[in-house]
C-alpha cells in the first residue's frame, strides 16, 4: 500500500529511548555488584565503569554523568558586551554591493578587526 500524501508512515516518530542515559541511571541506582555469570550488556558495563570512576573522584566522569542525567547546561550566545548578536541583511543588496560587503567582512576577519566599521 503506498503512502498517503500528507500522512506520516510513522506517526509516533522515532522512539525517544536514550540507551546510554538509561544505562547510567541503572548503574547509579544499583547498589549490588553485578553477577559475573549474568548476561550484562556491554553498555551497562561501560556505565558501571563510568559511575565507579566518578565515585572515586574523577571529575570528568562526574560531569559526564551529570550531562547525561540532567542534560548539559544551556549556554547563552550573545554579541559584544552580552548584547544581542548583530546580523546583516545582505539579500536586499545588489550583486556588486553584496560582493563588496562579503569582501569587507573577509578582510575584517583576516585582519582581526571583525565587527569594526
């Protein structure tokens, strides 16, 4: 049966599973040593190793766990002095004016005087 135009073949979308995050969560919450004879998945072994490193004081491991469980902290993108980013509207310029402006921008970047007019 062909797809209907305008209708998704997968209305639920891709599953929202996060295997690495889930494995870290299991390793963080698990207080028992895994049974060496069990079929522990490799991702669980990796997560457990990461948690063990964090517990021993490894700061990058702690950061990785925090980023995976809580998400990375958002980082603002701002222009000079924390103000808004300056944008240039070049589409309303003629072709020669656009080329001239692009050349000036490239010169500024090469000369290290970016943003100075």
